[in-house]
C-alpha cells in the first residue's frame, strides 16, 4: 500500500487551494507535513485542520523567492521531524492575459515565484536528500506549458518547471533522489476564470503516489490528471522523420519542408493532444 508513514514532506503554497489539499492528503496517509505559504492565516488554518484530524503538521511562513527563506523552510522540516523525504513545489502565481496585453512586470513576478522559488526550494532540499540517499521531489507544472492562448507567460514558467524536472531527474536519480512533476487541473482561486473544474482533492492521489516508496521506479515523469483522465505527458524530443544530408542549404531545407516536414508539423494548442503509443 502506498502510504507516507515515516515521511517528512514540505509543501509550498499550501495555505489554500490545491496545495492545502496536498497537505491534508499527505498527512492523512501518515506524513509529517510542513505547510508553507506567505499567507500565515491560511497556513495555520490548514495545520489546525490536519491536527484536528489526528495528523502531524507545522506551518512555516517563508517567501521562497528568497534563497535564505527556502533554506530556512527545509531546515524547519529537518529540525521538526528529523529529515526531509519529500518536497512538493506547488507555490505559484498565475496570470491569464493575451500576449499583446502582457507586461514585463507580470513576467518577472511569475518567474520569481514559479521558477526561482521552485529552484530555491529544490536546491535547498537536494543536499539533505542526497546525504541520506533518499528523497522525492514533486514539481507542479501545467498543461499550459504546451502553449495555450492567453497563458503564454504562465505557460512559459511552467515549461521551465518541466525542464527542471527532466534535468534534475537525470542528475539525481542514480543517487536516490527521484524528481517527477504533476500537471493538475482543479477549481481554485487561480482557476476561477474556468468554471466546472474538478475539486482540488481530485489531484491529490498522484502526488501521494509520487512521494511514496511505491513509486521508487518512477523518475523524470510528468503526470497529467484532468478529472477522470490520468496519463503521462510527452517529453520534448526530436520527432521522426529525421532527414539527413551532408550539407543543408536554403534550397534543400525548403525542399525538405515541401516534401516531408511541413506535412509532419504538430498542431498548436496541444494541451489535450494525445500521442497514441501504449506499452503493456
């Protein structure tokens, strides 16, 4: 059974929404949880819920944009619970605007939380995890990384999250630290623009699985969950056919597109695109 008894887990952005659901879910299956948020009231409320239900949790109010704050967050988990075995990089900002209405200020704000904050927490956690030869990092990306209208800035930051996931998994997997990501879909303050989405709790089971020892053979994957649908997202890769010639010039490139490559273009806005290739 995939439980989290004996695990100590840090969850960022857990003062509400999906992050709070992750924290409650992890505690319910035995994890000791550090609930992080910049919203002290929200984090404390989630901790109170967990404790009332018989779980173990503490709140740590830190702004993960600051590397020192991320270090303090991970240190709190170790001092409180003796180790850190799991990190859920959930904290994020969201913006929904067409590209022509976007601003560099929005871009910088999202980068600071969604990318720099995630990097700070991952870097702070990986040292202790490597020292103990054990750990699971679960990054939170988004289907917006595939390129969705109105979500180019947010999607770009979540594309960076996916790239971090692939690279960290490649670097750390052989040393006992697994890195995966979840691409969730749920109703939350961030997604109020889109009604009739699944509840936050619908996204919890894959995260618990990825944090647990039951998933020890899973590394470098992005798990997509949208209501009733569970799948793995494709990694960026070269797509067949790969054409070869000794030297490419303008004419030969144009011919390659005219005869082969143009017909093999992938569509844009591929958030729901499915690549059919199944191994059993």
